[in-house]
C-alpha cells in the first residue's frame, strides 16, 4: 500500500536482476508537480504499542535506541583513538534472528571517521559477536549497508566492521533505483552526509528497517517494506556534547522511505506517496522503537525543516 505521510544511497554492491516473483513494482512515471502531491495521512499506519520499560544497552552513547526483548544487540569499537585517548566506537546494531535481518544500526557520523586512510574492500562476513550464522546475500537484491562504508574509512578495522552482516540488509538495486546510483535511498544517504560533512559537531544517526507485513521471504530473510533514517545534532552546529544541551539547543528529524522501485533521481525529501519526513516521535509510533534514550531532552515531537540544509 502506498505510503502517505507528512513530507518533510545503501552502499551496496552493483547490479543483479530480480529473482522470480519479485516485489510488486509500480509503474515508473515522472514526479508529479507539487500541486498534485497527495495530502499526507499518517493514519494509514496503526499505532504500535511501545513497551513502557526500555532497557538501555549502554549509557552515554547518544545515538542509541532503547533495547527490547527477543532481539540481539552488538556493538563494535574501532582501533583508532579519539582525541580523548580511547578507541572510538564504530556502531551498535540490533538484529532479528526471526527475520534474519538487522532492525537498526546506530552510529555517530563525523569527519573523524571518514578520513580516507584506507580503501573499501568488500569483505562481507558474519558478525563474530553473534553465535549463529547470518544471511550472506539475497537472490535478486543487493547487500545494502545501513552504516555506509564511505563513512568508515578511518582504518582497516573500522571499514571491515561495517561489512559484518549485522550492518547489511537486502535492498532493491539496479535497475530499479533504490540502492543504486541515482536511487532514492542512495540520494537520502548523500543528503545525510551533507548534514555533518564540514561541521565540528557530531550527527547521531539511527538507520533502520521496518516491516508493515512479513509476506516477502527471500533466502531466509524477511524483506523490509520500508527503510528509515533518524537524525539528531546540535542546533546551529554548536560544538558541544548533546547530553549537555537543552532541548531548544538540539534538533531531530526522521525520514521514512518505502522499499520498492523508483525512477532515477527520485528525491526522497519531497512529499510523495512513498517517502516522508516526520517527527521522531511519529516514527516511534509507527515502528514501536524508542530513539535517543540516552538524551531524554531530545525534541522528538517537533522538527523544523529550516534546521536542515539542502532540502
């Protein structure tokens, strides 16, 4: 069903056609004029009851969502020291063994991590933290990074860790323009990078999968029906730790994109049937997750498009 919401690419391998019986593909048509865009309607998604008591996987890491039962949580630390003299964290992942797919990956983004000290190598492998094997690849889909390889080039260890399967999810690739050059998800990733590149402050992110149904099974995994990005940073790029900021010194936003075929260069930041910018609390209502639990003052109920560049 099309996504009608308030408006506001994976770093996968190339190519690969669909297997037999792919996801239904809508006709590729030109984007409508702005006056023709649909009226947002968030009621299409039922409210997901959130647990009243969340565990905190680790204190202090501002990007972390809450921890819930029946899922696996892992984190990875780089071999590169921060200016404070400790190894910098890489990412934290929540993995569903039932769906054999990551649920979300939380990570800080900063130029410290993206320094081009190494080149990408496609060293996909099981996450050694988990005691069970994960799905290696999916017939007809690319292996999409939730945390991009290009955002972790500071060291060989940091880059190899983002190829763990806890950071990899099945995504539609070429020639259908989701996780590919000019694809909707790829363009969203490029936009996210403009929110931290060249700035002193850290952008805290959660990249996740959402399933409005569990009907599509491929190679042992349940294929997500949507992907999302959740962002938090200081307002006006203030170089200060977010936990020490007041609510009016912080800004949050979420972007939800339906996982299907798109036309080349479809802009996921425009209002449409298939993509939306919403408040973080609205995404919590849809997904049942609870974001930024270590920053309780985060302004999750509101967002201002003027706070975000290049929209």
